[in-house]
């Protein structure tokens, strides 16, 4: 069975689907590939490249347990010059096939990945992409600025909401204090009315009695003429 016929039921899945390297002169960089076994069988894999002197692959062969995964680290060796237009023509090939559970990476037969052996070999090609530091840094700064703006907006909205809540609470408290003050005024007025009306009545009564006595005394006194 060819790789194309196995594409509908792939033995492994690869993430990401291409190798991306942050390219800098005189500096190594790496990219990790996650290979997932999609079957209940043991799956052996092998990584090949068109430029073996430029890349360091570990592990380049291995056996993945059923439904398990493996991380492959591909390291780009330090380069002395930039490629034309930052374009890379290097290619990687990931081969995979089912094996017996008794095999491990060190005991795989030499013909494990040979198509002439009659085995089903699944192949997946992976292209290489070089990223310039400036473009990546710019995108990183844009992303950081975007995140900062979003955080600022969120904080502003929270502060505004907090101020509104404090204003509403202060207004409510003011209304309660005003109601209590009105109640106290009414109670004081009632007490003042009750407290002054009775003494005033007594005072008026006494004045009336005194006026009456004076009138009576005046009327009862004999005339001097």
C-alpha cells in the first residue's frame, strides 16, 4: 500500500506541518516536531533531509507506543550567510510503518523503511521556513502592544464601573441620612409643640387671673372723691 492510499487513515500526525526556524547568522536554532501515533500498533519512524550537514535531528529514528507521541528536535547549525530572499529549498521526509512490539529503536531491521520489502510505508514531506528576527520581533511588539491596549481598556472599564458603584452607594447613603434627618426634625417639632403649649397655657392663665384680681381690686376700691 502506498503513502497516498494510507492518507485516509494516517499512522501518525505531525505538529506543526512545517519546520520554522528563527534564522540568525552564526547562531544555532531549533524546531520541535510532535509526532503522534494514531493507531493501536507500535509505529516506527525515520527522519530524512535533503541537507544532512545543515541539520541535527534527535532522535532521527524511533518507535512510538500505541496512541503515544514523540518529540523530535531538529537543530539548524549556525550559518555564515543569509539565503537568497530568506527562502529555503531544504526538505524533510518523515517515514513511518507499523512494527512488532518486540522491536525498539536500536533493534530495527535495516529494511524497515524499504518499500521493496512489501511493507506499508507512510511518508510525509515537510518544508522548511526561515523567519527573520526583525519581522518576528515586529510581530511580537505588535502583539505586545495589542495585549497592552486590551489590558488598559479592561482596567479602565473596571475602574469606571467601580466609580459608578461608589457613586451609587454614596447617593443611597445620602438619601438614607436625609430621611433620618427629616424624621428627627419631625420628632423634635412634635416634642417642641408639646413642651411649649402647656407652660404657655399656664402662663396665659396666670396672667388672666392676675388681671382679673387687679380689675376686681380696682372695682372694689372706694372712690377718693
